[in-house]
C-alpha cells in the first residue's frame, strides 16, 4: 500500500532515526554504569572484577564518546531543519557513518575490558 505524497510526512523518518540513536546512547551509558557498579553480589569472589580505577576510566571514556556522538547527532538534526522539508538541507542520514564505527568500537572495548577482568 502506498501513501499519497500529500499525506506523507518526510520529516518522520529522520525523527525516528534520531530517537533510535538516542535510545542506543542511553543504553550504552546504562551498561557503562552497571560496569562501574561492579559485581551484583558484593563480596562474592565467584567472578573477578576490574579495579575501581579501571572501571572509572572506562566509564569516563564511555561518557565522553556518548556525549560526542549525541552532540554530533543534535547538530546534524538542527542543521537539517529538524526534519521539516524545505526548512534546511536534509542530510541522507541523521548520523554519519563514523558514528556507527565509533559506537561499535566503544562497545567492543567495553566487552574486551570485561572479558580481560573475568579471564
């Protein structure tokens, strides 16, 4: 089923993309906070944990990267006229390709640090 052009909202897709990026960044920070917290059962030696300075450094890096990506997305969104046709130059994607590469690298680094502390 196709929607006629006069009923279609071309600003809707960029808005959904922006919201999905925001949810992804919120979850990245939430996972970083869980890593910073340490073990779920304090004092249990079943799973080794990273020292607090390592956990704090990883959380700081996660916050810096998430903040940088959020700032980049917000700037591109505003530059596009908030997705309203004719209000600005709408980019092909709300996020640049490098944002996905950086996000994947941070997630892989977080996984590597966690695996190194467990092994």
